[in-house]
């Protein structure tokens, strides 16, 4: 089957892209509301883009009514946010935090989550998430007709669950990906859990 994207509506293009660009890591983003409460939302258009300085990027679309999402507004006004990687036991909670709630209702409480202090961060992190990245806004770019906003965050410090930290054969720190057990996004409401690790020898 060949698909001509010029013949697809924006919604059909999104539906097709999210089923063919896979798996996608999920950025579970915590930000602070104007009233001091916390917003939490997942984004699967997400990746690392630079190591010097260490920068990640995720893309934020609009709400169903066309308004900007709370995550975007919070980051633009507050400049700081925390990106988490959720594991398989948190998949249902990730889905719950994707719902659009009234501005005065926190997704954290809605999903039955707890927050704990994050060292060297003005924001807390999600209790139980095995990876958390404390970020400050580096840049933002508007793209597309909708539009989407590409948010670039500079990683200031990283939390790793101690159970996932190992040493390799050369004594260097190694993050055990299987112990992080991250979920990745597929199309629709489907996620993929962590599978086999394949190690390929370099030539």
C-alpha cells in the first residue's frame, strides 16, 4: 500500500503517522500552574536532540477547542518542567493524565499519583517514575498549520532509580533499561512494553 499524504486530512495524517513511526518514547511532563498546582500530561512526539548542552525536545499541539495546552502555557510562563519516563505499571495513569481537565483540577490527583521532592529542582517529581529529568526552557519553535510548538528543554539534572544503576565491564555507570521498563506509544490507545535487548558487536 502506498499512501499520499497530500490527500490526507490533518487528522488522518496524524492517525497514520502515529501508527507508522513507532515505537515512540513518552515524555510525561510535569509543569506548574499559575496557582501553584501541577499539570501533568504525556507527549509522544519526543526525543533527545543535543548533548552539548544536553537538550531534549517534545512537540505540543493544541486542545480540541484550538486553545493552547496548559503544559505549553506553564512552560512559557514558568520556564521549568520535569520530564519523566513511565513504566508499564503506570500505563493506565499515563492515559488518565492525557484527558483534558478543568484548569483548577490537577492530573496528578486525578490519576492517583503522588509527588516527591526532586533534588536541585524547583519542581517535584512523580513518585515511582524511574527516570526524571529536571529541565529549563531552552527555546520554542512554532511549526505547521495547527500549529504545534516544539519545546526544547535543557536538562539540568537527572534522577535515576537506584535499582536501575549498574557498572559496565569498564567500571562506567550504566542504566539498566530493562529495570527502567519504559512504555512506548504505538497508534491509538496502544502502548508497547519493554522487550528483548539485542546487543550488536561493533565492527
